[in-house]
C-alpha cells in the first residue's frame, strides 16, 4: 500500500498535464501573466519590425528602378544636347531659322593699340 500512496502523492508527468489541459489553465496565466505579456509584446515587436523592414526594402527596390530610369533619360538628353552643339547641326538650325549667319572663312585677328 505504501507504493500506491507514493504514486498518488507524486505530481503527474508533464505530458500527462498537457494531455489533461492543465498546462494552459487560467491558474497558469494568473501565475505567469507578466511573462506571457512580455512574450506577446516581443512577438508584436518582431512582427512590426519585419513589416517595416519589408516595406523599406520594397521602397529601396522602387527607388533603384526609378534611379536607373532617370540615369537612362539623362544619357539620352545628354547625347541629344551633344549632337545639337556640333557645328553642322548648329549651321542647319541657323539656316532653318533664316538668320543669314555663316561661319567665318578667316580666323579672328587681334587688334593692337599703337
């Protein structure tokens, strides 16, 4: 009989307590409310941080794409400008506007004061 009393006096095993639903009882939460609250706060902070990180990464990708588009546009505009500053294109533009200007045949000369 002493062996039987020892078995009844022992606490049930952890697995048996889980099976019977004693681990997550209201008594558990009453004893460990601060730990449970801290765990929930940590999980919420983790989720918030992950969401913020993902949105920032999406914004970085979007801005990198926009930067590539702007770089390409800058190269296009620069090449158009460089082609317009060539002497032949400037002469063509002057002729089309009818300004009656032409390129000098002689180089400019310096006037000296005597």
